C-alpha cells in the first residue's frame, strides 16, 4: 500500500512563515495574540453596544452587519488564505485568561463528555435557531448571542482546565478546525531529529526554564497537541503558544498542500485516527449538509416547501415544519448519499470493511466541498455588503456621539451586484467538488491501491450529487433578506 504524504512527520521542507522578515517577526512577537484579541474584543464590544442602543433595522446596525456580513465572510477568507486566524484572535480567550488570574480551574474535562458531541449538538442548534428566529435580522438577538457565547465559554473554562471550551464545546471552533484542513499553513516541527533528542516536551507541557520543579513561564498546547505527533490542523487554534514554549526554536508555521491531511490515516496526537472518531464523522456530515441547508434557508423556494409541509402536517407550528426540513437535509440526505457511496465502494472494490467503517474513512473527502459551499454563501454576503460597514459606522457614530464626526452616512455604499457574485460562487462550488474528489482518490490510493479508480467512483458521484444540489440552491431567486446583510 502507498501512503499519502503525512504533514508533520519527518523534517519540515516547506516555507516557514515565522522566518519571513516582517510577518515572521510580528507572528513571533510574544504579544501578537493579545494584540489581535484586543482588536476583536473591541469589535465584540461595539457589536453588543450598538446591538442594544442602535436601530432595530438589521442593515443599519453594526451588530448584525459586522456579525453576519463581515465576521463570517472574513473568517472563511482568512482560513482559505492562511489559517485559523480567528481562533488566534478570539477575544473570549483573552477575557478567560484575565479571569483565570482570579480563579484557576483544577478539574479536567470529564472523559464521558469527550469528543465533539456537545459541540455537534450546539452547531445543529445554532443552525436551527438561526433559521427559526431569523437571527440575521435581530440586532438585539445578535448582541445577546455574543454575550451568551462569552458567558458559556467563561463557565466552561473557569471550571475545567486547558482549552476545554475550544476543544469540546465551541461550534465556531469546530467550523474553523474543519475549514483549516484546507488552509495553506500548518503549525509543525522544523526537525523531527531535534524532537527525538528533546526530553522536556515543553511544546505540550509548558516551558519551565529552571527545570521540572519550577513554575511554567510559557504554557504549552492547551489542546494537548504534542508537536512531533501532530498531523494537520484539526484542533489547532493557531495560538502559537508552542512556538513560544519550545526551547529549541523548533516550531514552524509552514506551507503545505491543503487538504492532504484529510486522507492521512495515521494516528494523531490528542485526536487518534480519524476513522476511529464517530463524533468527527457526524461533525463532517453536519458541516457539509448544513452548508446546503443554510443556503437553502435563504432562497424563495424554501417558503413553498415550508407551506407545503405546513399543509401536509395539518398546520403544524413553524418549528416543527423547519425541524422536518432539517431532518430531511442533514440526516436523511447524508444517510442516502454517503451511505450509498460506502455500500457501492464496498462492492466495486471488494472491501471487507462494513459500510460504516468505509464511511468513517472516506467522509473526510467531503470537507473541501463543504468548505467551498460555506465560502460561496458567506462570500455572497461579504461581496454584496462589504461597504455597508461604512454608512452603518457613520450612523452608529451619530447615535453614540450625537454629531456626524465621520460625515453623513453614505447609504448608497453597499457592494457588488448579486449577479456579479454568482460566477464566483459557481467557481467555489466546482473548485470544492474537484478538491473533494482529489482527496477521495488519495484515500483510495492508500486503501485500494489496485482498484483506486473504481473505489473513488461512488464518492465522485456522491460529491457530484451534493454539488449539483448546492448549485441549484445558489442560483435560486433569493429572499430580500439575503441580499447584503445576512441570511
Ligand atoms: S518542545 Fe520543541 S523540540 Fe521538544 S518535542 Fe516539542 S517541538 Fe519538539
Ligand atoms: S499550541 Fe497547540 S493549538 Fe496552539 S498553535 Fe501550537 S499546536 Fe496549535
């Protein structure tokens, strides 16, 4: 059997961004993360304040505009251009670190709550409530959501050690972790030989310059990732604590082939083998089919389907109708499409594994498609509404200061016309499909070297089905709610 290239084993051969003249110096600066967190904390404060005191109109309030247009759009742009920079700059972790100066948690996250199950439930709940309550249109609701996020994260991380909230609870974090598997950068060791001769493992346990019995002056990886055994970007928040902690300056932020880690069957530090993680399998399915559902929720035909379901159920409440729709798209569709591909692969490649085991191996191939579908959706809002932040900020300044310090609001500023964005969306969908088929084929080359093409075919068909469905959704007439400021 051939082995797909592993991302973190052996000596690093890519380009190390940490060694670049200006960017490298900035990233290695001890207070880089804090500086980024303070900027995003200021943005979070603006969102909450304007959410409460600003106008109730979504397109005129910084809470809704910054959260549902700019934050989501820039999040995927950063992930695709570099890596998980929004976890790096997460303001919640800044506030948590301040709070931990007053109260240091001592409990470890309970083993029976391990994995991503809580985050999966919250991810599904956020998708569902977003559609049910039209969160994009509620400045106050958005402000409450931000506050709730801070409160829950504080509660979890003041009770449990490490980055328990990031690893097990945060739905945005799981979105970022999955998307970062196709990022071009990865935190990895520079030399495996240096790690082999290293006896302290400070990258994970923390740096103690005076030896084991002395206090930690720089924490190690809060996510429990031991650098020499780390593979890929899953569970990595790009915090760069390991860069500061390694006493041998042996950690790089290196370039790599995006997505290849999804085909890697090796055991990973703090994660294990991907195929042995049912929670990650479910998370990937929710991520991919949730992208289709989220886009479906903003187009006109969804209302016809909802009306039909309301009639069929004898006038059931909206929550029930939406629940039926969610079950159809994020439960039944994956079972049929992905389960069908697994059964077909079992037959055509004479694979003795159960359909579940085959699914657990190949499902990660769907991630590039999922990433590109989320990007196509968020890019639409970002590109059609990018400039709205200017007049809304001008208006917010008038609300707060009482006079037009930045001039009268330029309400005509918005962004690209929707028609101009459609080709970009189509490009993302096709690009994602090609990437997913490529990853599926890498998996086949590893698992079925003599029948690789045959083993890949069912997955290529499944990917094509999801892509066609998503493109159909992207090209449907859109509710006004979706244009420019959310949906
Ligand atoms: S502390 Fe540095 S040298 Fe030691 S194992 Fe970690 S990355 Fe390798
Ligand atoms: S400390 Fe852990 S989470 Fe942070 S960058 Fe290093 S490996 Fe990633």
